[in-house]
């Protein structure tokens, strides 16, 4: 059905359709990325053929990609890169390499040529930062060990995908004089990096102090900076993606980083919808029909294989299989970067539209599937716990029995609440024994400047035999900051069985979780249930009431 509309009318019609389908996708708990690709399919030649002249939409799409990469660079400040550490680096690079190799093998088995198979293998290695962060935040799992591992891994993936884009841009130049082209890239790239380094050191901090006096001015300036540097790199022969990323990285160490990120996040989301709409509109279903079996095979590999790849890698580093499974399930989808990357490979002539369609189908399947799997990841892990235990590397790190005396408290878990709780105990002069299944908990304690008063033992709170190794008879408190009800019930019962007589406290996030502890509270297996979010809100209201009362007294 063809409509004779000008560019403005066509854009308006597409936005209305996007809003309607986005509402349906939201009610179905599907990421909006899928909704926008569907909009492009409907508006494209496959259905209604509303998109005749796509220049305006493509311009908006390019600006959206630039803003996305600008914000990725904005999050990669030097201190954050240092804090990623060996865990994220090893798991990130290991997952990328293994996934790319297996993906390449699957693609060749289905008849793709070596170059196309290699591109497909690389494209399916990247996970969606937006989707992972959103879903883990909804589940309040960002501070869990598997959530921290997943976020660190995503940072590594973001850096790798930028490097891949730079390489692809160079390959797409088609130059015959490789030496001269390499020299040109070296000189122009070096000059660009030097100029940005000078701006970071002497220009940007001074300029931002003046620009940030107005919120509107800061937004306009930030967009101009991102697009300007992206355009400059395009002129120098690099991609706009590289320039936008460098523009963001240049601002990452400034104190205005979070303010700029918050101001442009909405603009990024709005402009990116045009990228996905254009991508959907360009899908040629006649060309990709033969790719459906391969898309299904690769999607199953991403959804099912990724968790087991993570189990294998993290088990070698001393992590329980459950942590690797949960982290792997969180990243078991391909990324918006995968779509951007595959579009770039097509633009430089490495692959055709059929491969773009293949990756888009994989994105639709894996993003949709992941949005349902992540909310139920804990339940899935609990159901397959016997199977995971068989995959666990035997005695990955046997804990030394924490005998000895002088501990006032034993704390299980070292998330945000656990860290603050340990700090409060240390400030009161307590010696604390922290039980963690994160082998690098000691490093974070050193960062918190409380390592001298805290000892760490590596152990699994789910193991009913582990409490036997702990000095239970001398401590005054035992506190679990792990928010999982089943884990805490097993732990509390094991602690009592092995002789713990002190108060045992557990942590909950919701009233529904708290109600599950009533039998354990009645028989005194558990002494108290801590509700940090509700307690913090009550304390905040009490503080406000005291301030209000003091102000009323002063006025009277």
C-alpha cells in the first residue's frame, strides 16, 4: 500500500506506528529494539512500502549511532577501566574468542564462505549493554556477583567492538598501497589522539566549567562535540563511530560525565529507533529466507551455549558453576552493536544484505528470548542445580578453615549493602570475617580501605557443610546480605546444626521475601530479617521529620 507523503508526513506516520507497536512490545515485556525493527519491516517494501526516500531517516540513524558510542566512551573513564581487573578481562576475551570460533564453525557447516562465516562469528559475540543493565537492574541483581561480572565483561566487549570497527574501516578503504595507507592512518590517528589528549588536559575542563552553567547549553555543546569529532574522524578516513567514541572518552574523566550522560540518554534512545527502523526497512525476506535454519541454530547457540561457555571460563578462575551460569544467561543475546557492526561490514563491501538479514533475525530471536530468561535466571539455576554441581570444577578453591578467635561478626556476601554494613562494623571496632564466593573480594576491600580489619574466606553459602569450617562459637553476630530466600534458609539451618548460638540476620528486598521467613523466625533458626531499602526509607523520613520539627521550633 503506497502513500504519497512528503518526508515530514512519512516520518510522522512511522513515528505514530512506532509508538503504537512500542506500547504492545512493552506490555509483552519485549525490548523496544524488537518493536522498532518490526516497524521498519512494516514500513518497508516487504509490507506497506511507505519508505521511499530514506535519506532523512538514515541521517537520524547515523546521529543516533554517534550519540550511542559517545555515551559508551563517556562511561569508560580511566579509573573504571583500571577497576575492571583480571576477571572481566579474562572472561570477556575468553567469551569473545570461544563464541567467535564456535559461531564460525556453525556458519561454515551451513555453507557460508569463510569471510562471511568469520564476520558472523564475530558479530554474535557481543551482548547488549542496554538490555543487560535494564533487566538486571529490574531484578536488583546489578550488585550481585554475577551482575558485576556481566557488567565488567560488557565493558571489555565495548572496547573490543570499537577496535573491530576501526579495523573494518581500514579494510574497507580498498587501497592498493598498504604501506602508504598504514602510514596515513598512523599519522592522522596519532595527530587526532594527541589533539584530544591536549584538549582533555587543558581545554575541556576549563570549557565545561563555563558551559555547564546552563543545562540547555551543556546538552547542545555535548551533541556538537560528539558530532563534530565524529565528522572530523570521517574526514580523516576513520569511521564516525570511532570519532564519537573518542569524543565521549575525552569527557569521561570530568566531573560532568554523569550529568551529560543523563541529559543525552533520552536523545540516544529516540534517535536509535531510526537506526532499527531503517534496518528493518532494508530487510529483504526473499534474500534471507534460506538463512532461517542458520539463524535458528546460531540463536540456540547464543541462548544456550553462552552460559556454559561462561561456566567453563569462570570455573577455571575459581568461581562456582552457578555464578558462571547466571552471568552467562545475562549476556545470552546479541547486541545493538552487532547490528551496527554488520551494517558497517556491508557498507565496506565485506558481506551482502543476506548476512545483515541473518544477524537481524538472530537479534530478534535472542533479544526476545533473553528478555524472558533473565527474570527467571535464579529459578532456572535452582532447578538445574544438580546438573550445575556436576559441571563444577572440583574444589576450585578449598577454603582454609577460619579457626582462630577474635571475630565479632561473620558476614556472608559483599554487595552494596554488605560493604556498608562491614564498614559500620569496622567503625565500631569489630573484627569481621567475610564469606564470599568471589575470589577477588579482597581486592575490593582494599579499595574500600577496610581490609586491615576484615578477613576473607572463599566459600559457598549454599553448601550445608561449609559452616563447619567457620568459628561459630566466638562471634556475636552472623549476617547474610544474600537476598535469596532458599539460600538463607539452607544457610541458617546449617549454621544452627554446626553450633551457632548467636543471632542470625538475613536480608530481604521485598515484603514477600520477608514473609517466607516466618517459620524460621518462630523456631528461632533466624533471629531477625533486615530490610535495607525500607529501613533506609524510614530513616530518611525520620531525618526529614526532625529537620521539619527543628525548623518549626526555630520559627516559633
